[in-house]
C-alpha cells in the first residue's frame, strides 16, 4: 500500500483556496480540494503490517508533542522547481522531525528530501513549467493542527486519490 503522513487543512482554509483563480493553462493540472494537504513524510509502498506500526507510531507522536502546532500558509503562491505551483507552509518542522524519529521513519524512502512544508495547488506536465504569472498571488492562513493522518494514495490518470486510514489526535 502506498502511504504518506499528512496534515489536512480545515474547511475555512479549503474555502480560501477554492476562491483562488484557477485559469485553464495547457499542460497544467490543478489539484482538487480533496487533494489539498501538507505531506509530513512520504512513505511509499509499505509492506503488510507496516500500516499498523505506522498508525501506532503516529498516535505516540501526536501524544508526545509538547504544544499543538500551528500551520501557517503563505504569504503567496510560489513554484517548487519548474513544475509545481504551491503555497509554503511553516510551523510543522517539529511534527515532521518527530514523525521521522518515530518507528514511521523506517518507512521513509531513502531519497526523501528534508521536510519542506507546502501545499500543492497545480502540477505542470513533464517538460513544461508553471507560468510566472501564477506566482506571487497573496494567500495567507493559519490554523491549529488537531490531527496527524496516515493516508493511502492510489494513482489515477486524473490525479491521485487519497484516503485517510488513521488520524492521530494531538492533545
């Protein structure tokens, strides 16, 4: 099963993102509200039984965080590389470090880069780039994070489909 650890934005943040202009651009696919998340750690294919280990570890991580984190989006859209339009997300470094230091860390892919909090808004087809005029659109939001989630990802031609398998409540 293909898994990742994520934080989902609350409804009021998704509403703010829905209000963004999403022009039709050849070669650019906009993500949908059910895809908007912040990836804390990408695990990739996890063997049978690994899901239960990851779920237990996330519950432990959520219970040990000293303070409830606050995710901070913005201040504006930017690109990651040439092909991803995203919003930077700050405030989750401690969560990412705790997840990677937990037993979940054994499933983090070796090529996984250091944590770079962001929420993906659009992806350009391979070999194409995000138009410059989509960068710099002001968007700011902040919310207290209540839950760290273990999410399954199934790839489809229209974009990935995500399902939260377990949510670990932050106390």
